[in-house]
């Protein structure tokens, strides 16, 4: 998110841009993500972002000079209950109305035709969008970082922010172990660590870190490079092609908040139980490797984008609830336009950082 924003700000003519990373560029939550890109959301703003993200990723190499490794293998959502079917029917109608022309409803048998070995007898339906797919998290991050540097952006790695420079209510820069850095505008793009930085500003930022385990299997005959990203929405079990096997995982509703990224190998047994029912071929391959990363959750699973309330000079782009990688190209550009031109080109009120004080918000329902 930070590299995308820096690139777009610089490309629009802003100078003296500095990016600070507490570690190495692309080595935080981005490195651990599954790389999915989709327009199959339940809210209009997220659908529009997904459509635009796919367009931008198709032209990414031409724009930045580096490939995004974008593969349009499609997203397949499997639905088990009548309530899930009804909700997704409404989402599909909205997606089609907004221009996602290739999203379509499938009957269970049609879903089974797309994924070898899929058990569909208890499904109420499925939704498939063939232009959704996967991109490379490292490829996109370094593509933006390199392009930003060519526009004069300075990127400092292994430089954490320890304090903010605050005069009155205004944020005027940051303090790091290497000294102070004064700035007219400071943007928090810290993902799961955004809440910690909020504490340093004296503002509560409602972003909670939550661990997700990711596993990669050995070779599987049932998988092909064109097998879609497949999500059993009822359980959140998902898998997509990765080499000769699959990358797979599942959310844990009992996961306590925190920054621990130790792989929970015991959780693999719970995933195996779901896979045994939904996609038995997974049990035929050994687990080759695994890692854990962090989601950045907000109360409504929608991000915080825009000026921080009661802290002039401070902005935020965080809390993407698992969708930050796929949204980074678009949010980076839209936020840059807002910061330079004084108003957003697209209405981002749904992402207002102070929206929770105003009452109920519209949550994103298609979250895995």
C-alpha cells in the first residue's frame, strides 16, 4: 500500500516523498498473503475497486517496467446454505449491474466440472468469475517501489517510527532511531501495525491483527494451472494452484488477536477435516511448506482511508481485512489524487476513518 501510494504521488508530480518501513519492503503482511484479486464483493465500492485493480494489473508491466504475474484463473465461490445462495444472488446482480460482465451463477454440477474431485452434493450453488485471479505480492510491491525510486522517492528499510512530531493537534512528522523527519503530510500504511501507530498519535485506530495460517502442498494430479481459486464460503476453506500443488488455508473464528506468526500445525487437522468432505484430493499430497501472516481487521471489514480525525497532517490507508494487496493499486492512485487535488475522484465515504462514531456502517460480507 505504501509503495503504491508513493509511486502514484510521485507520478502525479509530488516531490520529496519518503517511505519508511519497519522491516524490509514487502516482507510484512504482504509477503504472507495468498495473492488473490477479485471483483466478487458485496458492496459497490469494493466491486468497483476490484474491477479497476484487474485493469491496472493487466497493464502493470507496461506502466512500471516489471511484471505483476497476474493470472486470470478465476474465483469460484461454493455456497452451502440457502441464506448464502440468496446473499450471493444479490451480490451477483450488483456486480453485473456495475459492469462485471463475466461473473455468472453456477449449479453445483457445473462447479464440479471446474475442479476435479470437488464434492458438491450439499451445495446450493456456486458463483464463478473467470477474470478474477492471482498476482504476485512481491512482484507488485517491488514493481511500485522501483518505479517510485525512478521518480525520486526515497525508501528507507529497517527504520521504524517510534514517535510522531505533534504540535498542538497537528502531526508534523515522525521520530525514528535515525532521527526526526518533518513532513507536511504523514500517511499510515502500516497494515496490522496501524493500531500501534495510532496509539503514538493519541488516536484510536480500530485495526486488529489476526493470524492466518497458509500451507502449500506437494504435487496433486487433481490440480492444473487453470484450476480457479476455490473458496468454500461456509467454512472459509480455500485453495489455488501453486506450482504442482496448491496453496490452501482457512480462517479460524477462535483465533485470538495478536502479532504472533508462528505456524499453528495443529490447525492443519481442522483444515483436513473440511477438505475430507469438500475436496478429498488434498489429503493425497504431503504439506511441503507453511507460513503464517496477519490480517488487519476492522469492525465492518472495510478499510480506513483518508485524513485521520482530529489530527491535521495525518492520513491513513489501512485495515483492509485481507484485501489490501488486491486493492493497493487502486487505493494508492485514488488516495494520491485526493491528497494532491484536495478531494477524491471517487466517493470514499464508506472508508472514512471516523465512520464508526457516526453509527452503523455497511459491512463487506464477502470476506474469507
